[in-house]
């Protein structure tokens, strides 16, 4: 009987009683106090803003180093023979020659793959296809073309094309005194030339959207419960919805600041390509909201801060590594990709990639829908279970 | 309507009866002290009245509100220092007061409140760097922000040095002078005696004594007694030669005085015995004596405190 009013308050605190309307003044007051506390805490500041930048610098440096040396090129060899002697497998010799050029590194792709799709999946814009009967045609001096995939505007594609035509010339010279037996056809790949750092930026933005609100709310919601700070706040007109709103607001602001910093570092330090559009806004709002609520849920359902910390880590860490934060999930084994699909952060990062790298807004829309749904569920659960006072 | 009206209030945690059917009222402008040993149920009672915990049974009305159901309305009108008050670590007392003022939507001068609780010197120190006493003072300051007429102070002076305690006493006296109603818990009997108009002594979730200190001492104390420093033989002699009840322990002969004239009979007998005796004095039980006797569970020989069986029953329950 006494439960009813409390329940009504949980489900819709906005409607109950004239005096209990959500007050922006109280949210602002709590926001001010919370952000001031945050800024005074060097530790939080480091993890919220500096750490993701350090990660960009570290990962960006590691991977930009390797990619500027040799270019990875996917190659599909459709020439399956038959070859009476190994010397007659010209296709393989051609690829080996490309590899020993020093400028490109060939990664072979099974003949059964849809090559354009494969390139898109691996976010690559450079590729080579050796046609069927390549060796036989070469040996009988019939004109045959190697297809080079590339983005005409990209310098990397230019290097690949140059290298392939160089090797083709060498083969032509060797046997036919330079007459054109092996030719080149070009296929334009419409994916933009993307670099590792292009993925790294959305990934690490996702990382900071996850980590800051999540850890912070796991911590404070269990800590405030233990030290009875929630009880104390319940003695003021601040409502728990207002309290949560001010936390979500704070982490949205923090995410936007961190986003701008990371983009700036990515662009200026590594020449990353990122598209900045309004499409980013839903992710920068929903993300912090989702993880603030998730953190509060963990802090609320656990008995003490220690357990909350452990559960928080169990929830956070897989998400941190398997959602495409540090590397595209397409390079992970199938079963890990399966796991990734149940992690909320995956959809945020996928969406950020869709917006910032591929300009694929249909995909972004799907991700926004998924993230919205997850956010609503988690937020509702957190608000429902979270209590200012004990029974 | 009295500011606080409590009737047959009960609250259990599992088998433990934290509050076991207590009733009391607090009058307007009164300082009401709640005394009792650790775990007596003081905080549980107070938090039920503040609307922070839900009661199991009974009724509680605070300023006319049911505290649990109408907590949000009630909280605007009361001030609270919780036991073990804590605040956001990275905020200063002045910022905390400003924050509460914004939340309560009141215009106040933080410095005025800081001055009132003698915390001006630490107004700009972060909460985490305040001493225990300064923290308590900040709690008191926050409880005053909404100018409440009713205050709940749960052990406001625990862990403070004597000066800081007296400083808080002064604040409480000042509040009383302004006509505020205050419910105060404390482990210090002198504090209760100094500040409270009435006290209730709680033990095992029950109120075992209630009233002004004098009333409690009158009712539960042993009354006036004559003490003579002398030997056990002298005690026997007085016992044999008067109608008086004579006790002896550790070189002190103790004689309860039903009337003052009994002292004369006792001293006459002592003189008659020709034995040596030292200092004489009469004394009454202090609140301390009564408190120790009431809550220790050991009944005194005179049977002055009834309800021994109740005590034993509840102590058994607590051991489970
Ligand atoms: N949330 C709770 N869950 C279980 N038991 C509780 C809870 N709160 C209080 N108790 C128990 O109820 C009893 C009364 O506790 P309470 O805090 O009211 O005592 P108190 O008189 O304030 O003691 P102290 O002087 O130590 O502050 C104690 O035995 C305590 O263990
Ligand atoms: Mg207590």
C-alpha cells in the first residue's frame, strides 16, 4: 500500500506533484558542483581527456610507421592452372615479383571471394586481380590484362599501379621484347583511401564515450550509496532524475570536448580523414547517456563499491577491446565478431565509422536506431532500480 | 499538532527489532535528546522520521506529514545532520552551502551561515581536507540553509574536541533561542543534560525512560543516600541498631534516605558505636548512574526498574 507513491515516482518523476517538476536550475546547480569536482580531480581529467589522446598518438605512431614503408595490397589469383610444370605458373611468379619489389606487400585472397566486397570489408582501396588462364595466355603470347583496383585520387593507389605496370613491363620485356602481352585495366574503388588512423579515431572516440561515464558512474553510484551521500541528497529538493540528468549532461560535454581534441590530434598529427557532420550528434549524446546509465545500473545492483568495481570491469573490458576500438573488428576471428555484435559500443563505433569514414548514412541510421533502443532499455532499468533511500 | 508525533513505531531487520514499538511526542521549540547505547535504534528512529527509511508498523507524523510518503514535501521544511556526515570531497564549505541554496532555491549569504557555525576559517578548504570537527560544522551549516523549524541532529558532536563540542552546543542553544525544534542524539550524557529539555533513553529498540533529566533521575534513580566511609563492622552495627537499610562495599557504607531525618539516626548510631569513620556525604544518582543502570541490563537490587524480563528477551534476540 505504501509502495504505490514511490512507484509512481520511479516511473514518471516528472508528472508527480506540482513541486516535483524537473528543475533546470537544480540540474544546473548539480552540474556546476559535479564538473567543478571533476576538474579538481586530476585523475579523472587524465582519463577523460588526456588518455585517449595518448592512445591515438601511440597507436597512430605504431601503425603509420609500418604502412608508409610497404603498402598492403590484396590480390586475387583466378589462374588455377593446370600447370604442367611449376615454371609454367606465371601468375604466381608475377605475384612474387610484385612482393619482391619492396614497395608493396601482397596478401592473397581466395579465388572464391567477391573481390570488391572483400576490399570494402577490409576497408582497402588497393587490390589486384589476376584473371583465369593468365599463365596460359602469357605463354602463348595472347594479350591478357591484370586488373588493378585503386582510388585515382590517392597517392597509394598510384604507387600500386606504378609497381604493377613496372612488373608487367618486366615480364613483357623478358619474353616478348617489350610488346604488350600483359596489360593493365583499372577499376576505381569508390571507398576512400583509408588509413589505420581513420579507424582509430572513431574507435577511440567510442573508447572515451564508454570509459569515462561508465567508470565514473559505477564508482560514484556505489560510493555514494556506501557513504550515504545519496541519502543526504534526497533530503534536498534535487530529484534522482535531475541528479542523473546532470551527470549525463556532463559526460555529453566531456565526450564532445574529447571528440574535438581527438579529431584535432588525428588530423594534425597523422593526416587522418574524418568527415564532420551533424550525424555525429546522436552518437555523442546517446553514447554518454547509455554508459552513464549502465554504470549507474552496475553501481545500483551491487552491494558495495568493491563488487561494483569488479562487475564494472567485467562489463567494460570486453567492450573496450572487441567493439572495434583499437582495430577494425573485420580483422578479428568470426566468433569474436559474433560477440562484438551483442556489445552496445560496437554499434556506436560502427555508426561513427559509417559517418566519419564511409559517409554511409543508411548504416548510421541503423546504428542510431539500435543504440537508441539499447539506451532506452538500460536507462529505464537504471532509473527504476536506483534508489535514493532504503526501504 | 506537535512537530513530531510517534506512536508504536516498529522497524525490524530480519529477526532484529531495531525499533520495537516506541511512542513519543516532541513539543514545539523543544530540544529533545535521544540517548542510548550503540545499536539502540536511535539512528533508525531518526531516519524513519526524516523519511529516509520506511517504518514497518505504527505511525509517525512529522510536521503533519507521513515522512515516507510525503518525504519530498517534508524535506523542504527540516534540517538534518546525518550520523557520519560526508560531502563531495572536492568542494569547499562555501561551495556546498551555495549548492544547497541553489537546490532549495533560497537566497542566503553563505558567509553568514559559516559564521554562525564558526567555520569561516575553513570556508575555502576542500571538504576532504577538513578536520572531523570542521566536517561536522559543515553538516550543521548545510542543515541550516533552508531555515528549517525542525532539525534532526544525529550525533552532531561525536569525535569532536571539547572546544569544538562547546562551539556546536552554542550553535544549538542559539537555534533553540530562535524557537526551533530540535531532535538530538548523543552518547554524551552531559551534552544531553546541558542541551535537552527532555530526553528519552533507548535500549534495544525501546524507550526505557523519558522526561526531563530530573524526572528520570527521580523515577529511576535510587534517590538520596548517605555515604559514610567506614568498616564493614560499622555497617553491621548501624544495621543492627536502626531500622535503616544499610549496604556496604569497598569501605563505603551506603544508606538510602527515605527522609532526611534518617541521616540523623544513621549518624547517631555511628557515633554510638565508638568505631572510627571518615568522610560523610549525601548524594543522588546522576543521569550517568541512571543511564548505566537502565541500559546495562543488570537490574539493581532495589527492583526500581521494572521490565527486567523484557530486557532479557530482547538481548537474546540480538545474540541470534
Ligand atoms: N540497514 C540495516 N540493515 C540491517 N540492520 C540494521 C540496518 N540499520 C540498522 N540496523 C541495526 O539496527 C540496530 C539499530 O541501529 P541504529 O543505527 O538505529 O542504532 P543507533 O542507536 O543509532 O546506534 P549508534 O549509537 O551506534 O549510532 C543495530 O543493531 C543495527 O545493526
Ligand atoms: Mg546512530
